[in-house]
C-alpha cells in the first residue's frame, strides 16, 4: 500500500499541521503572554516575553477550586458507576443468548443517535420533579445514561475479541462461572476497561450543555461552566481565559493520547472486513 | 468438551443471568432516556407553560403545537438554515477528512506522526476550550485573524465578524469542523490501513491504475466506514448548540437561530415547553429519517 512519500502529500501535510495546530498553539502562547502583549494591535506569533500572571489570575479567580472539585466528583461517580453497569450488560450481550437481545441492542444504538439538545426539556422537567436540579447527583445520573450506550457497545467489542474457548477451558478445568470471570475474563478485559473508563472520564469532564441547564448556583459549577463564566457584560479577559482553557484541556489531552487508538478502532470495529 | 461448550453457548431456556446482567443498564436508560422520550412526545401535544409547571400537569391541545410550528414562516427559515449549516459542515469535514486520510498514506513517516499527534491534540480539546480559543482568534479587539488580514493590506480594525451572519456561521462552522476533523481523519486512515495488501497487489499486477484501484477496491471496502462517519457527523452537526450559544454571548439574535437554539428559546426562554417539545420531536424525526441507514448497518454488525 505505502508507496514512497510524494511531494504533494508532504506539502499538504505541512499545511494541515499548521492549520489544525494553530488554534492550540495560539491558546498556549497567549496564556504565557503578559497583558500588554495580548492587548496589542500587532500580536506577535512568537511571544516576546514570558509570564505566568495569566495562570495565577485564572487559578485565583473565584470558583476555580470549587469547579475543579465539582468536576472531579461528577467524573469519578460517572465513570465508576457506568463502567460497573456496562460491564454486566456487555457480558450478557457478547456472551449469552437471550430473548429480546436484538431489541436490547437496537435500543442501545437508537439512544446513541438521540440528539441531546432535543431531550433537554423533558430531562429538565423530570429532574426538577425529582428535586435533582442544581444537584451534582442529577448531573451524574444523566451523564451515566448518556455514556452507557457507547461504553456497553465498546466493551462488547473488546469482549467478542476474547475467544470463548479460554472460558470453556477454564470450565473444563473445574472453575466455577464466577471464577472464570474473575481469573480469565476480567484480566483479559483490563485494557478495554481502562480505555472505556477514560472515554467516560473525558465525556463527563467536557460536557457543557446539560450542566448548564441543570446547575444554576455558582458553587455547583463544573469546569466548562466556570470557563463560560469568563465572559460577562464587560467583555472577556482573554489572557486568563486562555490559561484556564489550557489547564482544563491538560488532563484530557494526557488521558486521550493514551487511549486514542483503542477508541478509534472501537467505533468502527468490525466495519471493515478483509 | 462439546457438552460444556454447548452449555455455554446455547443455554437459552430459563437462564435468568442475562436478564439480571442487563437490568441495571435498562433501569438507567429507562429513567434518563426512555421516560424523557415518552414525556417529550406527550408534552408536544400539550400546552405546558409556567402555570402548568406549578400545577405539574399540562393541558392537552391535540396537534396545536405542530400546527403552530408548521404555519410559522420563521420555523421554515430556521429549518432551511439548519439543513444548510449541517450540510455544509458535514460536507467540508468529511471531504477534507477523507482527503487528509488518503494523503497520510503517502506522507513521510515523520510528517505523518506529527500530523497524527496534532489531530489527537485537537480531538482531545474540550468543546468549551475550543470555542474559547476560536472566539479569541476572531474577537472584536486584538484578534490575530484581523491582524493577519490587516498585514495583507486590508484596513479592518476592530472588525466584528458576527454582524454579518454569513461570516458568523462560517467561523462557527469552522470551529465545529475543526473539532470534528480528527475523528473523521483518524477513523478513515485506520480503515484504509486495514485494506488487504493482497487485493491491491493483485490489482496492480492486473494493470489497474490508481483511480481504478480506488473505485473498485478501496471505495467498496470503506463504504460502511464512510456511512457510519457521515451519519454520526449529521447527528452531531444538526444539533450544534453550545458553539452558537457561546460564540454569541448566550443571546444569539434570531438570524442565528438553528432548530436546536429555536427549541431551547421556545422552552427555556419563553417557557412554552409544549412548543419546544414539538420542535424537538420534529428535530428527532428529521434525524431518524436521514440516518436510518446507519442504524441498519450497526444492527448488522451487532447480530454477528
């Protein structure tokens, strides 16, 4: 498949790298520029001087610690609960036959297609009836439901790649069903579990719209809501906002680069047949 | 051995395990997704405003909400705008993504790795972060884009890009497409590398040129991947909300309404939740019609 690299491809590649990378570059360099360099009619592509003042301003801005804490709480509960629930479901879907399995799979795929913004109204009314609006618990509940279909589907993908024969061999050698799961299946699934938990982590960390609708008081704000709060009637403080954006993106970038190739193949797994 | 494997694979009668295992997920999906869908459908046939919220009960009005929506000329304008906006973003992002993926095959390994790294970096950007950066690049004061345009000899100090809805949508769409490109490019590239080499070699020996190879081998094999990617892009781009909302300081003027913003304004802005529900339902039905194919494709994969 691979021919020797062509000049045209390489030139296009360089252009693509510059165009795609520029916003990220501009975010990071802006975040290290002192205020007078940011508010200049002739911005320089390469920063002239280096300053951490935007970061101190962002971190000391009202609500930073609270938002960080809220986001962590939401993320941890969403990940732990959804992975547990999805693990059970994916075992049933990948390993067992049962009546209604087709319908179950179909409904999982359908709900994945549902546009979130179309469900805002009934979700808001439902959670306000349950008195869960403006509570982190309400947000966690909705996040779990929204990541579940994808997590189940991806775990199922990892599971069907583990040969059933291994479990059968375990049973032959006298393991009980739970022992087979604990000693054979779960260790083999570990990479898949890590990848999907990181996926759930990223979703919950990044989500804005539901949190925006469901959480109204300032001490309940998550990181994206806190970021949106940099713009007020008097305009936007760009330097600290870029510093805060860099800080918000950092954990996601780290985790994401770890799992990226696993998820990319998970979404389209089985679509290509040799 | 045979007996046990039989037991593992086909014990389908009176086995409570599968039902026990899926029940927690059914419970969560039921509360947070199925009930709201039911509620959305019911709301769309009801008048549900502030007084109904307090009473906790809507008044049945039949098809009134749908009739009002369909006779509202504003709605048709918004629907048309949403379809154009979605179509433009999907077209640009899928075409550019596919093109980049094909180019990546012929790039020098160093460039390919750098591009891959940049794509992953962009892919990982949280939505609010990428919106913030793009707003800064196109801001009213001191924006880098204005500075670049000025340096090319055009005079446009303090240009507000959002006064003109065309340039406004162009920037918002650019931000959405920028965020979507990594997923599209990397997925197509991953699929391309899975095309069996033997087929390509055989075609080469038989004297096929690169266009014929693409048309008769690569395209048919990649078709399912393209279908999934296009369908997902349609679903994501059709419901873009946060981008428009944040770019326009949480109060977009009516020329910036797309169907998602319109439904939001009707319900949370004007407290006409019944109307908002009807519009949301129309949105879901439109999407299901457009992407029905995706679902069938996924079902085929699931039943294997």
